[in-house]
DNA sequence: CGCCGCCTTGAGCTGGCTCAATCTGCGTGG
DNA sequence: CCACGCAGATTGAGCCAGCTCAAGGCGGCG
C-alpha cells in the first residue's frame, strides 16, 4: 500500500544519519530496507541508543507532530527509506483503520521502551544482552529476516553496549559468558541460538511487550 | 471538559493498584488528583518504575487499544481517578482536536521514556537522581503543584531507586552528595532547590523532551 | 508507649569501568 | 598478490563505585 503512495525515497550508507537531532522535518521517513537505530548523545560524548528500527518502521511521525526531534536516527546498514509528505500522512490518517494502526505501532514502541528500561535498570549484564538478542530474534522473524533460531546481528559490541548501558568490554565478556553457557553460538555477526527457550528463560524474556497480532496492519 | 463526561470515579489509598499487570480493562482511567507510577515486577521480586503519573494523565489508553496491560499502575498518594468507558473514548476521539491531543500526549510519554533510558544508561547516580528531581519540578509546576524552586517529593528513596536503577542505599548517598554540593535542600519530603539552573546543569537536564506547548489541550 | 516504615550509616565484597595492548578480518593501494 | 591501515573484537591489570548485609535512628500513628 505504501508503494502506491511513496514518491521520493533515498538510499543511505551504513553510518549515515537518517534524521538529525533537533530537526523539524516536513516529511516522515519510513524504513523500506535496512536497519537503523535511534540515539541521543550526551555533552560528554557518551551515546545511548534508544530504539532499533527494522523495515516497515516509521522513523519520525514523532517530529512531524511534535515541534522537533529530540533524538537522532542513524542507519546501521545500508538503508532504503521512503519519504512521506504531509499530504501522504493526511491521506493515511484519514482512513480510520490506518490511523489506528499507526497509533497502535506508537504504543508498541512505547511498550518496548518500557521493557528496555526494565532491562537496563534491573537485570544483570549477561541477561541484558541476552534479552536484546531475544528481542532481535523475534522482531527480525516478524519481518522475515531471521530463522527459527538464528539471525544476523547488525550491531557492533560498542553499539550493543550503548543500548544496554554497558561498556564494550563488559558486552564482550557478557557474550563470552553466554557462549560459555552454550546459550548462543556466534561466528562473526551470525548469531545462532541452540536452545531458544533456554535463552529466553535466562533473559527473563516474555515477548508479550512486543504485542504481535495476527490482524496487524501491514505497512508494505 | 472531562467533568462533563466522567460518570464514575473512584478513590484510592496510597499503595493500592489502579491497574494490575495483565488486566484488560474496558475502561480507561484518568488521574484527577494524586500521584501514581507505572511499574513492572521481575521474577526475582525486583521492581522497575517505568513512569510517573500526575493529575490529568491517562493511565491505560494503552491497555484499551492493545490486548492487555503489560505493566501495573500504583497510587503513591491518595488518588481520585475517573473511569472513562469505551463510549466516552469514542466520543473524545471523534473530535479531531482531542484525538490529536491524546496522540500527542502518548508521544510525549514515549519521549520521556527515551530520556529515562539515557538517564539510566549513561549518567552517574547523582546526576540520575538530580535529573529526576528536575523533571518532577517542571512537571509538577505545569500542573500547579510546585513553586519556582520547590515541590513535595511523593516518593520514598526506595521508589526513587526503582526509578533510576539504584539501590536505596545508593539513592541515599546520591542525595547526600546533592545536599553537600548545595544543589538541593530537603527536609522530609519537601525538596527545595536553591539554584535551579545549577541543578539542571549538573543533571544535564534539558526540558525539551517534555515538549510543553502553550496551546496544549487541557484535560480538565 | 510501642510498632512500623523509612532514612541513615558502616563494613566489606565484587563486578563493572578505565586504560591499554594485542589480535583479527577485511578492504585498499601498490 | 602482498603490505598496510582501520575498525572491531579480545584480553589483562588494577581501581573503585555500587551492591549486599546488617545495625541503628527517627518520626508518625494507633
């Protein structure tokens, strides 16, 4: 359905910003292909990643309704993004079912943020990393980019650390513990999970917060 | 405007649950008076607070649209809450300006969650606590419950810890550091901030993420 | 007066952080 | 085809802050 609407699109290289903090854009970006993340940078240069974006996700409905973006969005792989103008958005939201789907997806985003907060605040380093891996497995499965027990991790250990509030060194050691317990196997960026249930149990992962539904509106 | 619509309401004592995790309610709760918080509990009993609620906030628009609540909501003071039925909600959302205001408030909630994530992930314990105090100051000012430089903190140190990912002991020591630096003065639950700008600078607090506007829709 | 929740303090442990070096895989230019 | 450079992964040493455990202290309330 988006295809009928999308006029302009753009292609971005890994590492480029899709939206910069402080921007007020008059267009809304949608990821068609590739992976990205939302982030904030602190005065001392530290970075916190505050969300992952997979194909189909809206980047900045947000900055469109609010005054300006309070965070940036970066591409972590090559990305193909669509740009929707105000007219497109008005057209989409004029259909109640679509407007509802957009609202719904924002609520799911907020739900993910709450779970991340729990993750950072109250879980051990290994469980934090394991939890993120479980989330990625499930989210990538939904968009057809993961098998039942493996996926390609498009994140450096430093980016993982910026996600879960650890240093690169600690992420590395957490991954080693997970490998040692045979909860994951990894060769390069490929993550294989020998026993998905075991990893989920270790991470205290309950996919409920992702709120998948059968009748989910399809963004494609 | 709500007053015209609110049929039933209820009165809750401090510590009671307003909504329990897993509930699917057919009504939406709105806080009229008092303070509450959202929280999740982990298998090992640890708790993470994932949001504060002040008068005017909607508790569970969320569980209304999604299948079920993935977190609980507790009253931290005596609370007066309104219960809106599906009819009420449909009536509210049928007015574009109101529907837009509701959406807007959900986006602001998500923005606050992102800032909390930054807070937990990348700031020192003292700065975390200071940041929460700054946020409370500003949010309570907006609802007329804080002066220019002081407010009543309706949270125990343990609840503060569950908010920012610290233990009670660490919160206590963080507060002592803030007092020692004369960034705050506190007698019991009353917080006085001698130099608001100094505290904000220390906490790296930029109220932008709260997205206040002049033309904000009033929930009263 | 005694209870209870919450705040405060102390001692000691440990795990996460910092700093820093090394290794590895991969793409580039010669 | 090989040397070089770079980004990211890995490892080690040592520090120290936040955690755990535990013991008071304090104030409000029945």
